[in-house]
């Protein structure tokens, strides 16, 4: 069976809506506003990475450029700094900059930091697995496992540098669709 999947973020989809499994309270796999803003802030920093000071930007510049609420962005930047993605410089001319090159930061790792596992159901999650008595014979398990697998492959392959290249128009067409065999 072939499923068309558009690229994540500016690559197309923001979430894949999946059903609640047996009333477990599982929410659809979705990129939260916090996760989206974190990625957008990182992309802004990555777009400036080649300039002097590894793309140092002040918070108000990111707020203005990405239209992210200031107080919310401060929380996000602090979380990114504490997780090792950013460093900060204090004082006049200070701000935030990437701690690693953009090609070494994947969308998958950032999404996991803010939104948790990429699995659509906990029974197919590697990091937050919850055993289900029907796993061995459940057709839904098999489908959702494949969805998780493809989602992880895409998000763990696309880096901030890839998104920056896309923003510059170097790699992908806006409406390009990827086809994945499941």
C-alpha cells in the first residue's frame, strides 16, 4: 500500500490525526504550539548560523521575525538552552545561538523534547511503550507501527539545515509530495 505523506512543517503536514485506542486517552500525534515555536526559533537561529557569532540573535528579533509571543519564547529558549541546543550570551549585544551546527539537529529530536514520543499510540512507542494484550494479533498495531516507523524516519532525517535550504528555495518545491511504501 502506498501512502502520500507531505513534508513536515513547511513541508506540508503539521500532524497526522490518529484515533484513540481503546479509550486510553492517547491524543492524536500533533505538533504543539510550543514544539512548533521551538522549531521556528531554531530555524531562525539556523538561518543566521553562517554569519558571525554562530547566528546570535536577541529574543526580540526572534519574536519579531517569527511572530512568537515574547514570554512564551523565553520559556522555550530556556528549555532549549537547558537541553543543550542553545547557548546564551549575556549583556549588550547578547542573545542566543545554536550550540551545534544546523545539520546536526533533527526535527525529530526537538519534537520529542517538547511533545514526547513520535508514536501515534503508546503500544507502538519505543520510549513510552505500554503493553496491550492485543498487540500480537492487532491489525491496528501493525498499521500504527508502520506509521510510527515512517514518521520517525522522516523527522529523524530532516535537519534544521534541510529546512533552511527549503526556506531558501534550494531543495523542495512547495507542494512536493513524498511517497513512502508501507
